[in-house]
C-alpha cells in the first residue's frame, strides 16, 4: 500500500520520463518558429529547447527536451514532415544534455529533485482514442 | 539572360507550365505584374484575394496540377489566408506568391507590412521569405516539388519588393519542380495487408481524398470487385468510386445513409485508404468500427495512429500499395457478408423526401444531375446544401466533386467553380450554394461575368444559416439565435447587376424548363431556389457522438434526448488548455 500511495503522488512526468531529441535543421531566421509552433499547435509538451549553428553555418542543431509518452512517436512524425528539419535523432545522453544549460540559466537540472516538468498541457489528448469523450470535453465541434 | 527578380519568377512559372494565375495587384507586387505584362500567362483579376485563392484551388482540384495565386503584401496576404488554410486541410497543391515591403522597411510597421511568413507557418506545407533574386532559382522549383510530392499541400513564397526589382543575370535555368517518385510499400507490408484481407470475413474499404490525389480510383474499384468488398467514402473521397457501382455505399459519418454507418459498425476489417479519420467521418473515434481490425494506408506517416491505432499502418502511396496488394489477392466471393450488406442497405436506405420535386433539396440535386450529365463538374459551398449534394448527387469520376472538407469554408463554391471552369473550359461547372455561403464571396460574380465562364450557380436560399439553425433545433432546445437573415437580398437582381443571367424558381411556372435552360447557358448563370427553413439534413450524428446513434427525420424521441444532451454534445464544449 505505501507503494500505491507514492504512485498516486507521482506526477505525470515521472511516469513519462524525459527524452532528448536532437534535430539538424536548415539555419534561417524562421526555422525555430516552425519547430516551436508545431509543439504549440499540436498540444505537445516541450520542457527545454537549445539551438546553435553547426560548424556548417547553413545548418543548426536543436535539442528538444520532451516527455517520453505515448505521443512521442506522433511528435517525431510531425517534426519529420517539416521541410527545414533534416535529421531527427534520439540523444543517448538523455536529460544530461540539458545539465549544462540548466547551470547556465540557474534552473533546476532535468530529473533533479527540484525539477518540475512543463505543466500537463495536452494531458487530455494522451488518450487519443478517447477523442470525443465527454470526460475530456473534446470532439464536440 | 538579363532580368530582375520579378521577371525571374514569371519565367520560372512559365517553365513550370503555369498558364493562368488568379490574383489582385498592389503596391508590393507591382514589379511582378509588370513582368506579367509581357508574359503569355493569363492573369485573372479576382475581386478579393480569398476569391483568387479559391479560383486557384478550383483549378488545382479539378486537374490535380498545382495552381498559383498572387496577392500583395499586408491585406493581400491576410485575405489569402483562408484559401491557403483550406488547401492545407484538404491537401491541395497550391503555390501562393505574395509581395512584401522592401527588406529595408521590414520590421518597421511599414505601410501594408505584415509578417506573412509567420502568419502562414501553421497553414502551409512549407513557406519561404525570399532574400535575394538568385534564391528564386531554387525556391520556385522547390515550392512546386513540395506542393505536389507525397501528400500535396500549399506553399507560400513571400517576395520583398526590392528582391522583385533586383537585377540578375541567369546563365542556366533550373529544371521545373516535379513531384518526387511515389512512396512504395515494403514486401512485409504487402504480406501483412494481404493476410489481413484474406483473413477478413466482413471487410469494408473506406476511401478518402488520398485515393484521388494518388490517381488510384480504378485500383480501388478492382480491389473491391476482386474481394467482394463494399466501399464507403469520406466527403472528399466521393467520385473515386462510381455512385452507381453495386459495391458503393456512399458517404460515411455525420450525414451518411443509416445503412452505411451500420455496415461499418459490423465490419471486422476496415481498410482505410488515403483517409485521416476526420471526426465528421468517424463520429466518436473510440467507438468507430468497434469490431474491426484496421489496415490504414496513407502517404503521410503522421496520419498512421494519429486518431485510431491501426492493426497495420502502411506509409505508402495508395496507388503503389493497391497495385502490390492486387498482385497477391485472389478473387473471393463473400456471400454471407454480401447478403448482410444487402439486407442492411434494403432496410436502411437514405430517405430522400421530395426527390421528385425540383423545388425541394433532393429533387433539385437529382434534377440538376439528370440535366447536367456525367461530364459536369460540381462544386459546393458549406452547409446543408453541401450535405444534400454529397448524399444525392451520383458522382461517377474523381475530380468531379470539389468541396471544402476539412476547413469547411463558406465562400468556397463560387470562386472554386470559376477556377474549375477556367481549367476545364470544355466542361459545364455547377456550383451548389446557400444564401449564407454565396454572400461570403459574392463579389466573384464580377469575375465570372468578366471571364464568361460556364458556371451555373444553383442557390438554395432558405434565408438562414441552415446547418446552424439545424444544430440549434436539435441540440440547443430550439433556441434559434443569429441563424436567420432578416434582410433577405434579391439574389437574382444582384446577379443581374453583376452582368450574370439569373432566374428565380419562386416565380417560374415551369421550374424544370428554367433549370434546363440555365444549364445550357454559355456564360455564367444563377438560379435561385427558395427552400423551406425547416428542411433539415438527415440522418445526423450528434457532434461527438458515435456513428451508430443517428438522429432521423421522424424520431422525436432521439431528438429530445439529443437536445437534453448538451453536457456531452454542446458546441461550447471546447478543449481546455
């Protein structure tokens, strides 16, 4: 029973650990609007973003800290459709990739005790097959 | 060759094979229009940029070939947005070119400056802000390649005025942009699909716009015939299977014939071909085809598993996949399933009251179909008339039926009909519209008159936003609000004022004869048909409800249930952020 109680207190993000995606994108002023806008429009969660030009300045590398849940596959497939996104790879290092960024920004490191994942935006959409269910108030257009 | 950015665009469009471009000029696109002055490309002057966008869409939808529209900066671009978004949701190859203020002025809130690039990110397949004339050499062909490859869609090219004016010497021209080769499916996919089909006792094919985009209509028919598999269509899949084919069940979903939804309810294998499980087709997605395994073929990988988790999802061109399936599938009668389908169809046919009366919705659609013949192209606007046409018009071929499906844009029908008529001058185009929809782009009657297009507008005038009224009657306790037009315009007089021939069936002693004459008119023509405001589209599935729960014309009990059920079905139930 104690285990059960702990499970109840677990946040959604603990049940769905974070994963880091590394993108290679065409480097131009609008490309981050394409990537960030996609997350906003499709109600995907993104907890962290870092972006720098690569050695080849016509490309940029983007790190995205996202939640590993049932919708990750859909996130990747939507990202893959963006013409400016040339490559998508899952970073083996996981949360660690954002450790340095967290220090620079003075923020809790992902996965640390103080770490709070970005809300639960889109939680209702996790059950895509429940689309139209009155419980989540969707699908009644 | 010595030219400037604008001249380069026009030359590249000519090389793409573009012959007609609808648009409206303005300050930031004048260099482009100056370059068009000396071109063989015919410019069609629309009366609103949204009209220009939908004229281009009509051209693209009727032919499958990408079409171009032009707008200037600022309001020119914002007016195009609805037509671009519509093309995105229905996967239509459209290239919209917009003027932009000179780069030196961008970011200063200059006159008619707007962030066209930023505005069009969510509604395009891809977009460009061009920063030099030389860039155009790869941007224009790439735009056409992207617009037509895999799942088609709209591309926006925003060109600042100084880039249009920038001098450039071109030594070698790029190849025109063409669609990438179609995506094939793997042999493992084919084996899996064939196994599912062989295993199925009660299969149904559900076909959508992807079948038409892939040019796979004949393959669908052959697969259906070989496997004795009935075929249902989404709104945008209508025409891909001839309406009179014995295996064709008509449209699925919110306004389907009762039999069609019930057959899907009983199927044990749903083969989704070029569909995206739109909510208007599936009803409550979790209860759609509850007993079925799902084989889903779509060229867009992100559609596989987006709404329904397939037993097998195949990312491939529908045509390529069907050819591969056909090579391995043996003819198979399914007598028990065929008998059950026939039984359901006999018991639950679509009721079409007034089918013999030219002045009532179904009768009008049937009369127009009989008079216009199979060669006609049909466009519609959005609302009750759209559903009556979808239910009752006997479409026989792909690209015969052009309608705004995903975005559901009122105002689509008339300019799309003009575009279809420009692209297919040998065909008659009929635009079914409603009074609410027609008013949203009525200015394009001027374009129709100017271009003398063979467009016959059939206006079903009930002086209401009919489908809004219907939802208020069924789901909001009959509390009608803002769905009635108190001031009812004289549409025939308005059409004549635009130089368009017009008839009003309200005052015609022989309506059928008037209709016949209107469909013979060489130029544009409008026929207004008064329709009772109480005429509703049935059956109707409550928004958000499962497809098996259909409200019928003569079912007061289910009506009461539905209107009490605002908790589950209310329009105000928005997703909470």
